[in-house]
């Protein structure tokens, strides 16, 4: 079973594993992101997990659908 959770980037200390859109904040410590939430998905029992932002999820979905049409 795959578990999906919506995580708040700041509070849950998560970021997208599919892009590098984080930029150093004004103090030079820590990163700020152009998104507030990511979707954490993991396979129950396997330990494998990843986080993805809306923009990367859209891109991944579009590319996956193209493979299904061939």
C-alpha cells in the first residue's frame, strides 16, 4: 500500500526531492522555497519515501501519461 501525506515545508522540514528550487534566505542560514507544501509518498513496510512539489508532480504526471499512450 502507498501512503500519501501533504506536508508543510517549514513545519515538517520537508522539501521536494525532484527539484532544486530552494534558495538561501536573507540570513544565509536555511532555505526558502517557492512552494509551501509537498506530497510525501511512501510504500508501507519498505522504508522508501520521497517528497514532491505541485510543479514537479504535474511534470511527472504529464510525462508518465505520455508513456501510457505509446
